[in-house]
C-alpha cells in the first residue's frame, strides 16, 4: 500500500508537469527564479532589525497581571526625532533572539515574551489552541487573525496541514494556560496563558510561496495567546510524534527507520518488519519505546524483532 501511494503521488506530479508543459508558449517559456536563501535571510534580518529599532510597545501595561489579550498589545512607530515615551519600550530592547538551521541556511528569529504562561509547553509536533493576529512587517497590514480560539496541528502530514516553521520554533518557548473554566455564557475562560509576539523571517514562513494575501519573501509578525495544547500522535502508533524525532533536530520528516520514504511519525510500521508498531508494545503498557529487544534497541525499530502482543 505504501508503494502504491508513492507511485500514485509520482504519477500525479508527472501529470501536473505535463499540463504545465502543454500550456501557452509564452507561459511555458517563463523562468521562475527562486532567491538564494542565505542572501534573502541577510536582507530579512536587516529589515526586521530596522522594524524592531523603530517601533515600541506599551510595556508598562504588562508589568502586572497575567490575563492580558492580544488586543492590549499596542505597537507604535517612532516619529522622526521622537524618543520612546515613558511607560513604553523599544522592541529591539525587549525581544529575545534565537538561531536555527533550516533548509541548510542559518536563520535568526525573534520573539517578545509578555507572559510566559503557567501550564506546560507544547512540543513542536503538537496541536495547539491559540488566538492570534498576523500582519506584514513591511507595512503592518493585517492578513489573518482569530478572535475565537482556534486549534492548529503544528506538524502536518506530508504536504497537508501544519504551521510555518517559525510557529514550531517559537510557541514551545511559551506555556499554555495554568487553568481554564467554562463560564455560564458557554465561553471558556483561560488563566495565566502564554502571551507574546513573533518576528519571523520569510525563510521560516512561506519564503518564495504566497498564502492568503501574503506576498512572496514576506517577513511576518504575529501577536498570540497560547491557551491549550494536546500531544499529537499522527499515526496512532502509541508513540507521540515528538518522540519520533530521534536526532532531536526538531524535524520529524528526516526520520525513516525502514527507508520506505514514509517518516516514522506517520508510518504505522516503523521498522518495516510486518508488525505494526502499536503491536510491538509487548508489555502492554501503552508505550512501545520501552520494549527493548536482544539487540538493545526498541522492538519497533528493529526489523529482526517480530514479536507481537497479538500473538496467542
């Protein structure tokens, strides 16, 4: 079934390429040039640094209390010759900077922590519940946002679902709400949740692509409230997807034990031995990772171990 899926996928891609090649001559002769990632990152960094050094936020509001909303965050551009007013802070003086390697390119990304949150932190593959507002760094135009909490899978399967890389990196820096309750009006109220902003270079967003009014090579800014999360097990094999990032590089797509071109996090038979991973939980405790075979590795990653908890 896996090979059949891959063959169908390759056939579909080939068919699409045929339609493209059979199009209008003028269209087919166009050359799409993708910018160099390292060069674009350098330009993105300069642009984000310029934004952070010319905008301030109302920092004094967040010195007390833990249930502020994204609407409370007010970003203001410095007028020429103006100094940052009392009760406000220049974004450049408040943000935290992190680095990562993505698609063989060194990236910097930035976030502003206004409240860390009192609960646990999600993993980069988990499902999160957030309120957010996103806008373009270049002109401040809002392109998306939700006032009612919405759930997102941070890690998609194949080409579907999932969030941009910047979200996967930054949201786990925060924690979800310490507690919540349902009010008499049916609205869920959250207490002491993560609140902040993200400043994401295009290479950790949509890069050369475009999405919902976002032009190619756009740096993105988000205000967000991180409310809840749920650990995701994409293939329901009993192993949370984040654990299937064995080399701990925050990328589950490069983990493929049986080399069948299906990453382990959505492969129901990780070692390709014909025994479903969930059935290699020999002791029946719901965790296949602690069932170690004679070779010193978990059974579900060892094709030589074919014992199943379904054996009579």
